[in-house]
């Protein structure tokens, strides 16, 4: 990308710090504009810039990520997570699709799995799944109600997660989806 916000990655949200990475292509335009006098400068040094506590927090956090090998862990455990989710839900009648990359995955529920038809938006099905999973001790990130993604729930565990913890997440998610399936059948909102 030409621009990338890396705020959360700098301090893991332990302290408010943000940054924007800029590609050479974009940087050259800014630099040339500055040299030509078309813009004063590429200045962004205002009130809260260069805060020493924020900088120290970012440096300590990045050092920890490198020392603990957390990027590699996210990659390896993310592959495990993808496999476990696929194994658990590929044939589940309520799950239309599982998709993701690394440790960020979405589970999309479908009223009609075969034809990939989602539930009516007004059912806010992902929020119903959230409630069921919360009973299992699992917190999901749900899509906004009444939007095209309202049938999806997302999983985004921390990059220090272990394979055993992923297995526990998938087991709790399975119990939540099975409970939701029972609810929808009982309420006549889905016929399988």
C-alpha cells in the first residue's frame, strides 16, 4: 500500500501512539512539492509529536514482539486456527463460510448454506451469536447490524495466543453456534 497506519502495532495499545508509513512513490511527490515551494514542508510536528513516554513504550513493545517471536507465532498459530475452524465448520449447516488470514478470521452464518444466502439483516444474527458465545466465555467481534456483513462474526485473538488456546476458542465457538442453531430452529427462523 501507499499509506499504512501502524498505530496499534507500535504499542499494542498500551499507550496512544500512531504513525503512518508512506511509500516512496507518495514520499517523492511530497518531497518534490516541498522543494518546488508548492507546499511549505511535509510538516507534522505539532503539540503531541515526539512524546518521550509514547516513544519509549513503542520501542519496548517492538523489542518484546521481536524477542518473543510473536510475528512468527501469529503466522504459525494462524495456520492452525484456519485449519481448526475449517475442520469444525466446513460441514456445519449454519455456517456459510469461514475465511481469514493469520489470526484474523470471520465466520459467516447462512440461512441457506448451499446457495450462500444469508439471514435477513433485521435478525442481527451475528449479535445473537455473540450472546450465545458470551455464555461460553468467548467474546466475538460482530459486524454492524443491518449491514451486508451482519451475518458475520470475527475472531482476532492476540498474537501471543497458543494452539491450545485456539482449540479452546474453536470449541467455545462451536458450542455457541450449535446453541444458536437450536434457538433458530425452536423459534422457526431457520429450518436447516
